């Protein structure tokens, strides 16, 4: 195959990588803060834009790619010319990503994730070349592979978005009421007299706080809720029309409505399989399963939805993956409670103190502090579950089942790579009791942490694995 050039999106990507240089002329305008300085800065800004655009076009003209004998060669750079050759055995995952703008321009982004090192290679290609290149570097599953389409996944996502939408609307109404109350009170306040007296009397400063703080907290919580709604809506669109096919050697997933994503993962490069049990997943009893392969983290779209009694779906995709193995309750003797409850306990205690103070000084903000205290209490409840259940099981050679709690989510992770790094470290609190914390570092840089486990039992498990 002859050498091919990248589409114009490659030049736009090069321009976007250096956008920070556009801020340099604005510094002069902020320092001088006058009309001649502003005109000079605008001229310099136009000059920087022209230079960056010309450099991006020059880089685009000198970049090319070539696929020959199942090996991809990518050449980039002008003064520092670089050629990278990638073969199928060097890759763990091939992803074809099409945003609405790329679909409009007839292009696609191809992400190539390394199998044995960190990092990835990102290419912008025409749509007619993107999918054939992905299939050449990593063949799709066999045509007779079973295709799985979870029927309730889209409905669960939309229901979650709708329920949070009502909460967001309630917060917006409450925020408007708080703001209107502040404006009404300001109409009867002598602002000049209040500002002069506030310098000498702390009580009037508290009146200022009592006047503006409730509306400020309401707007803050509203912003957080609206951001959450946006994230859930984007996640629902991203996971819509989801389908997965596998033949025991490779897995291919397709998902998305506005943005289309197609991924092919080589199962021989899988480093970990993560079954995530978030609060929403526990309510619906649908647990997403995520793959980590090489430098591919795979945190946005799961490969399948696990339900109790339907293990055959996961077995068909990933053979010999006993994620549902019962681990029981970990030995609790001399286990460190502060290792699990220190952070939520500190945050909850601080919220409780602030709540009691607000009941006396600023009753208007007590509801917000009470809400934060409730969140801290839930956080402590999930960490208490980790106190009883966090642990590690050695299933077979190069297969370790890890269970831990992070935030509000309970993870069951099967580590399936011999290239993972294991770090045992002890603190002054667990050293006298023969316990330690275990940190597992996967090849792609992801880290898992199990707290307050028996050091000798873990050391014996690793020693038996080496034998």
C-alpha cells in the first residue's frame, strides 16, 4: 500500500496542542490595560495564530502513514522526523472513535493502545481507511460469534438521568428563591453604612454572611447537580445501542448515538477484569464489567452487564473468569478501623461541628451542611463494608482475585497478568499486628489497593505462585 496523508483534522489537532501560545499576547494587554496595548496585543495575537496555523499545515504536509504486510508505519515531525512501526502483536486494543464533527467531515479517530508499555498512538483518518486499518491490525471476532445486546441498559441510564433531573430542577427553584430573598433584603439595607460598620463590628460581617451565603451555597449545589446530570446524560448517550461480540480470543464492542465508538480488545493482553458494584448497580442488580488490557484502561463503557445466575454470558466472552467466586468475610482480628473510617469520620465530624455552629449562627445554611453530613455518613457506611470484606484470594498461577472498596463503589477485580507489580507496606498502626496494605500496579499504570490484610498469608500466596 502506498503512503497516505492524514485528513485536515490532523492539522487542527496540531493547532489545538499548541493553543497555550495564544495566551501570551493577552498578558501584555492585561499588564498595560489601555487601548494602545490592546491593539498591539490583538496584532500579536493574529501573528501568533498565523504562525501556529502555518506550522500546523507544515507538520500535516510532512506526516504520512502506510500499512504494509500487517505492519503500520506512522511518520511525523519536521526537524525531528520520527517513524513508528506497529504490528498486531504490539497492540492490546484498537479503537475507532467518531464524534459528530468527525462524522460530518467523513473522518474518524483511531486510537492504538500498546500491549506491553504505557501510552497510545492516535491517528486521524478518513472513514474509508479507519475501519479497514483497525480490522487489519486486529481482526474482529469470528462471524459466528454470539452478539449480546443488553436490553435494559439504555432504560436504566435514562431512568437515572430522569430521577436526577427532577432533583436538579428542585435545586434550581430553591436557588432562585434564595437569590430573590437576597435581592429583596438588599432593597432595605443601607449598603454604605453597612460597609463602614463592618470594618469595626464583627456582628455586621456575620449579617453579610447570613445574607449572601445561603444563595451562594444553593448556586454551588445547583452547579454540582447540573454537572452530574450532564455527566449522566453523556454516559447514557455513550452506552446506548451497546453490543458486544467475542470468540474467546478477541472482544469487539460498539456503542453510542451521537459519538460512535468501536473497540476490539485482544484477550491475550488482558491485565485485569473489574466487576463494579456501585449504588446504582446494586439497586438495579446489573453490575458492569470492565476490561483492562495493556495501556487500555476501559473505564467508560463496560464489556457486558453481569447478573447473578447469568454467568454464562461472561464465560462466553472471557473464558475462565470466576469473578463471582465467594470470598466470605475477611479475618477481622486486629484489623485497623482507622484505615477505613479515618477520612469519612474526619469529614463527617467536621460537617457535624459546622452544622451545630450553623444552627446557632447561620440557620440558613444548616440544610446544606446536613446534606454534606449525610453524604459523609453514606461514605462511612460503604467504607465499613470494606472493613468486613476487603481481601485477596490466590486462584491459580497468575490469577488473583482482589476485593476492595473505593469511594462508594465495591470492586471485584481479577488480575490475570504476571507483569503486575505488588507492593506490601506497613504503617505504625498495623505493624504490631502483622498486617499490611497491598498495592497492585498494573502495566498500564492503574493501581489497586487492599487495606489491612495479613502480611504472612499474602507473602505465602505470592511464594506459592512463584513455585
